[in-house]
C-alpha cells in the first residue's frame, strides 16, 4: 500500500489549476473535502492532493475504530522494527529523475495570501549525522529553483543541525513527499530520546498492512520509503535566510525568522506523481499534530482509570484541547483523568472528560454531556502558572498559562436513566 491508497474515492478535479492560492480557494469552497487535482499549470503532468489524511478516513481505510487506531500507534511506538532495504530498480519513487533541479515546476502551493510564498508543508525530512537518523516534518519556503528555507523548531533536527554547524559540516538529507500513511504518522511523532522514526513507521506499516516497510538508498546515501511519490536529495547548508510569515496550526500568522537554507541536488518521483499539498491549520495539519499525541494521553489516563478514546479537537487546532472518554470505576475518577490527561500532553490547555456513550469527535454530543452531566462549581479543575504551548498566542511573556479540565462524566452506580439521551 502507498500514499495513493489515501486517494481512493476522493473528488478529482480535471480543470487546470494554478499553484498560487487556487488549490486553497477550491478547497475552501467545498468545506475542505479530500480532493486531487489532475492538471496543474506548469508541472508537466504532475498532480496534487490535499485533505486526504484525516482520522475518520484512516479508520475507514484500515477498517478500525478510533480507539483501535490510537492503540496501534502506541504499540508501534513501543515496538519499533527495522525496515527492509530494496534494490533501486524495485523502487517506484525512482521511476523519474529531473534532468536539472527545478523545484518551481513541482506543485508546491502558495495557500494563504499571508504566507511568504510557496511552501512544502507535508514534506518529511530524513536526516542522518554521525550515525543518528531523524525523520520529521518541517515547513519549507520555496526561495528559488534549488533552495528552500526551512523552519527548525528546537527539537531533534535543530539539535543535529546545530552540532553539525559547530563542526563546519553540512548534513545530507532526503526530502520525501507522499509516503505511506504509516510513514506520515511516524514522522509526526516526537520522542525524548534518539529513536529512529523510520523504525516506528516500519512497525506501524507491518501492523496496518501486514507487510514490511521497504526503503531504497538514494545516491547521497539517505534511505527513503521506496513507494513515496517524491524523494529529493538535498543538504542542510551553513547558510540562514528569512523564513515566514506563515499561517501555522492555530490559524494565526507565525513570525519571520532566520532559518537554515536547504540546497537541492536531485529530484526523483513516481510516474504521474501526486504531490501532497497540506493546508496549514486545516484537517491534515490537525491530524498530524494531534493524532500522535492521543496514545500518550490515553496511556497516562489508563494509569488511573480505563480510557477508551482520545480526540484532539478541531477548535483546539488538534493540539491545545482534547475530549477523553473513560469508564469511571469510582467517585472522583473524572478528576483523576483530568490531571492524568494534562500530564500526558503538557502543551494541552483544556481537556473534557466524558463517558463512553459520548462520541468524542462530535462537538454537539460533547456539549450535550456538559449541559446534562457537568456542574461547573464542582466538576471543574483550573490550574494556574502552568507551562504553556508556544503555539498559544495568549500565553504570558514568561511562557506560562492557565489550564482547565472539565468532568462531564456520571458517577458510577447511580440511576443513569435521567441522564441518558434517546437521540
């Protein structure tokens, strides 16, 4: 299976469309439904897709429940395995190689007028330095035909880059667009230790597809998923340049910063390749930000009370707010679940705890539970002077925020009939 499995059943647009704002405008006009554009100006037959990676679509494709998907993600994190290396001749991603590097002819979109320009937002960087490999998402502003400027937040790749620069070294990388869903989800995970995300992707791929994840080695020595739509050879240089403004996950505009310049050396892609053109702050961005956090929240809550589902809400940008479903065993379990959930994802600002009869992803049902099962003065936890998320523009200059937890569960053992919905 590959990225193209996410495209089954999506709307196809055959009218010619441009890379500057047109994709976003079409998506917005349809309520940001999954879509594939088959004719993109100036790309010589390349295609583009957006809004295809969402929790409900993943569950439908793999015929699993949301709770099962969270458990599979947690299992893969705990049970990494090595991918399988295949010969170059067996790799679809190497079917075509550009004669000379020209990023401008790829379907790299300019979505928001507020953005600096055209951005790769769904491309994954695979980097290796001094024997340590990292795979992660980093937005890339298209500066010219063979350079991008990429935002490196203070995590693993930034640490790796800083170390290389201290040694006067560039870092060989691959930029991958349109890999399998297992790879995309693993790339969105973050760990406190140097865990190779491709080994987590391999475990997830084996569990979801029942077969190994296959990698191919590019001429620059970096290994990439063999059935990706694009695999690009590049280097993180010693140069910095302006990056931003950029509309980020919360729908607010991020600042201009000096960030590393990436120089591209080769571009490989499949026949009739499909470029993944994620729209920031929309469904795919929220999925990739929030879904990998759900297993850590669920694990933390399970330490105090059985937890069946975690949904990172759309209004919380897939990052700052969650609804958590539990099976209360004794009085006070809802309050315990609040504290556990906030500890399980420390960037979270709000959590709502509900019973298992409430669909976590349905905001109407969640609000109904609030209005019929929650007493604000007794079932609310407010925490002050907490470490806030850098994505929350309302936090204080010291980086601190307050947090709220809401217990909308019923105490176990009571007569539930007055509180149950017939809808």
